[in-house]
């Protein structure tokens, strides 16, 4: 591990704490591990109700909650150029060297990446979701993604299936896309200290009860499994539109070492499976999206999204269950997934991004033209106006008038952490 | 993975695996693109290779329906000009009702006296309802100027033709499996509103009753009748369609030369140019499927 220069990274996304989800966790954990490696990380997101302004989180992670209201599903209203002044101010104040955007569905991310490219910064984009190609929403989303990724320096995807999907949607060359999966904080997910009784098997389902997460599959599978294995008990956690169907089903049927059930219809990278494995639970899941890549075959039982196949998979899992040792599974998870490893691999991507050559406006415009007969020219026009607006801002509010923020160093904290994680890296080698 | 860590110093490089666990795979960068990249992608899985003759024959149903609508507009025009009086219209209604019912009975599969009785009862209620509502329709648009009515009717008819369900019929025969789609409902509503607008311009209540009955008969039941004919025998369907097209072109020619040219242009486009163009641009179709798609549930969700 050579001593590279330390970067100053701006993470941009609409999705951050206090909102809870996979992208939010990813940004937070990645930022914390990058801070441990000595880099400076600043997060930019939109305001959540009263939570607006600048906040500091653990380890000196600075978060800018820019005062805009979300308009649809936690996304800020896309105003194209409205975000340019604030993004420019943040980039100059914090002396940022690289901008990292998350999630294709976030309008703030797309706008911030566009402005960062106009101002000459290097840009990295991480995609967390899978999309189709056929319906109207996907077609528009993919066009927007094509615009952003036409001029991105490097891209990261969370699984190999996600890489294939992103390359097809945006037309990026595959060599530009790095696959760095998510990880799980194994310290937070530990197996239960005592063992449950041998006689009863508890199956836990935790998810949003919506169509996309396979709630209908659950309704078909539970009565069948309860009929075949009377000693099985289901615990379902979560809420959603399909809850009514589940309650109806429960009324119709009667009904510690445990296992976990995940029946989603599409997943780019399923963190729930990792959390379950870290707790020492055997997981049964549908073979969709990026799920087959996530765990070795002896830690997860896969099935097609068909009720009969799922029932058979659950039966197989129940037979395997006596041989599973939760503590051993937990220890194995620590070697398989580790946020510090993710941070190190991301650092390699940042180094590559910063070594790429800078390009002037004309060279960059030539990258937008192949996006489409009409779209290419429209994108070029958007970028030219952005460039002109930036120059106007530079005249109106010169760079030297923007105060630069001094850095805060938490030295003791950093030294302990660097010692600990270099040990872990040796173990991974 | 544990075994390949020990083999790091051996000359043979461990194979790249499409897995996400275990950290960076030794000897490979994170942006390594294997030969198995995109090997699960399936292109144009559900695209049907079309035959020109078959598409042309299928487009005959579209032109048949366009001719039916043209005939209805003809009857409206003649009635508004007072070339038809109400008695001849009533006669036309009865003939159409009888003929349509006759064709439907001939080609119906399951027939029983109860079903027949229920149909007769429904038709009786339908006619009675229209008769009692016709005074309302008579004075419905008295305060609206005529040009608005013509413009509105024209746009509603165009909307009706665009959204019409040409493969089946919105009003289903008993025992049909699928529900009508959203757009076919909209098209049916558009045609009904157009006929009511025209009916409100007529001089007497009997005129209104006759025209509304005629229009509703055609718009509600003509697709069903032509669907029955098509189901019974394809040749009969072709003969019926060509006969209808010839008759329509003849009557429109007698009405107005320009409209005749317009109608024949539409028919040529729908029957000849349209299929050719469709097959030409099919080669650009690019449908992508792969492991990233949302899984389709293979069972029906019964609420």
C-alpha cells in the first residue's frame, strides 16, 4: 500500500441520512472509511424538513444540507442551472479535487456532476440500481444517464450484473466501469448468543411489502411451506400495500436456529442477504439480478421466482440448517466483505481518475455529439450555456472572494484507526 | 477463494470469477472485462418476423372499420341536410339491427333460449332508454354554435379511430376472456359523444331518436359483428370488407370529390404503404433482455 496523495472528495446525492436506505448507508460507510485512510470527505445533499445547513457527523464528516425541498421521491426539483452557484461555492470553499455522485435516480447528482465537469473537476459516478429498457420511464432515465456518463471520468457499479446493465444503458466503454461491491458492517450484525430450540424453525422476512420486493410470492409460498413443515414459524417484518394480502393469507392458514427469506423480483446488490449472513442466518433468495454473485453457494440457497421452486428451496434450507454454525458464518463474512477494502478499491479509482488528462470545452463537447441525432446537439447546447453561466459567475463573484474553509484534523482518532486497518489489509492479502 | 490466496505465488493465474465477495480478485483490476461480459444478454427475444402479405391482410380490418365510420358520417351528413327523413332512418335502424343480430346468431357458438331472451330483453331496454332520453339530446347543444359542433365531432372521431381496438371488440361476446383495455374504452366514449353532438342538431325528436339509435348500434355492435364474421371465415371477412370499401367509395364519390380522394388516399396508405413501411423499419428494432430484468411472476395474482 504505497503512500499516495490524499484526496478531497465531494459526495453528492439526494439520498443521505436522515433518510434510510442502501445508497445512504453506502455513502456514509464509504466516507467514514475514506476519512480513516486520511482523505477529506464532504457530503452534499438536499435539506430534510428542518435539517438544513451544515452538519458534522462522526469523524469530522461534513454534510451540506442545501436548502431545497424535495419534489418527488426525495429528489430535488431539476432546475439545470440553479445548482451551479452553490456547487461552485462548495467546491471552492472545501478545495475539492474530485466529485463523486451516487445513484442514477438522483437529480441533484446529475446536476452537480454536470457543473463539476464544466468547472474542470474530475468526476466519478456510482450506480446502485438496475433498470429496464422498454418502458417510457426507463427510456428517459437512460437518456439522462447517457448525458451524465458521456463525460464522466470513471464509473463504479456495485455488481457485475449492474456493470452489464449500466454499460448497455449508457454506452460507456466497459473498461471505464469498475466493479466495487457494497459491504456490510459486521460489528453491527452479530449472531444471537444463545441457540434457539432445535424443534422450531423460524423464518424471518423483512422487506417493504410491495410488488417489486416479491410480496405476492410470499403469499403463495407461506401456506405451502407451513403445510409441508409444521414446525416452521414465519415472522414477517415490514409494511406496504401488499400487507392486506398477507393478513388475508394468515387468516386462511393456521399457523432458533432460524433462516431468512428474501424474495425480491429484482436487485442490483442485495445488502439484506449480507446482513442476514453476518448474523449467522441461512438465507433463501430468488435468483434475480446481482444476487447470485453476492455469497458463496454454501451460505445462500437460490431459487427461481416461482412458488414451487421457492418451497423446494426452503425445504433444502431446512435440511441444511442443522449443519450451519452461525459464529463461523459471521467470521467468514468478515473476510468476504469489509468496508475498508471497499474504500481502498475506491481510492484506486480516484487515483486513476485524477491521473486522467484535463480537457477543454471543445474536446468535451465532441463527447456529447454521439449521444443521438437530436439529443447530442441538445446536450451540447446545455453544456455551452452552463459554461457561459459559469464564466458569468466568475466575473460576478470571483473565486478569490470565496472564503476557503480550514481543515479539522482529528489526529488521535486517525492514528488508532490506520493501525487497525493496516492489520486487516494484511489479512485480506 | 481461500485456496487461490495460497496459490498467489504460482505461475498460473487463478481464473477470474463473476463474484462480488472476497475483495479484489488477485491478478485482476476492478475494471477487468471478461469474455463472458454480456453473454447472458438476449436480443430481440419477443420480436416477430413479419410477412408482408399477412400484414396487408390484417390491415384490411382497419380499412373496413374506417369505411364503416365513413358510412356513418355519410348518413349524418344526409340527415343534417334533410335528405333522409325520419321514417327512412327508422327503417335503416331496423334493417341494421336485424342483420347484425342475424349474423351474430349464425356465428355464435353457445346458444340457448335463455341467452336469446336475455339479448332481446337488453335490446328492448336499450331502445326504450334511448327513446326516453332523446328529448334531452334534442336541446343539448342549442346554445353552442355550429362550427364548434363540427370541429368537436371531427376531433372526437379522429380520436376514436386512433384509439380503437382493431384486433377485437370493446363490447365482448359472452364468454370472452380479456377485459377491454383503457384506450378502447376511451375510443368508445369518444364515438358516443360525437354521435350525441350530431344528434342534437336535428330538427325533431324522432330524428334524434333515429340517429342516436343508428349511431349507437353501429359504434357499439359493428366491431362485434365484424369480429364474429372474421372468426367464422376469413374469406367471408375479406369479401365483406372489400364490398364495404367499394360501396363506401361509391357513396362518398357521389357526395364530394375531394372527400373521395382523401378516403381513397387513407385506404391506400393503410393497406399498402403502411405494411411496407412497418416491415422496413422493423430491422431497427433492438430489444434487450438479461439477468437485470424484473422477474415475471408466472402465476396470476388473485385479489
